[in-house]
């Protein structure tokens, strides 16, 4: 993900978002139901999910066609670049 694309995601950090594809790593544990209010919260959750969850197939979608679906690699890049600023007002 290049810097202009990351900047677009940062600007949209307050948009509603959904997280899917997160799997539990514990034997016999159900996959989590993730409730987040914004794209920034979704990114923060996924960035901190490992090692408790398998995020290999994670997808974050904010419903805005200008923001592509985000996978684990994009989340890591965004978290390195912006960190907690993604969840600040």
C-alpha cells in the first residue's frame, strides 16, 4: 500500500467498518464476533489481534468504494505509519 492510499484510509478512519475472517487460535474456541464502530478501531483491533487470533484471512471493509478492502499486510503497514492516531478524534 503506497502512502497516498494510506493517507486516504487515515482520512476515512471514522467511517463505519466491519471486520471478518478473524479466527480463534485456541482449540475448541469459537471464532470471535468483532464489533467495531470505525475503520480506525477495526485497524487497531486487527493490529493487536495476533497471537490470540489468526488474522491470515482478515478483511476490513468500510463500505466506501474509494477505500479497498484491507487485509493483514495493509493493516500492519497502516498501524506502523499511524498507530493510535487512527483512533483519535
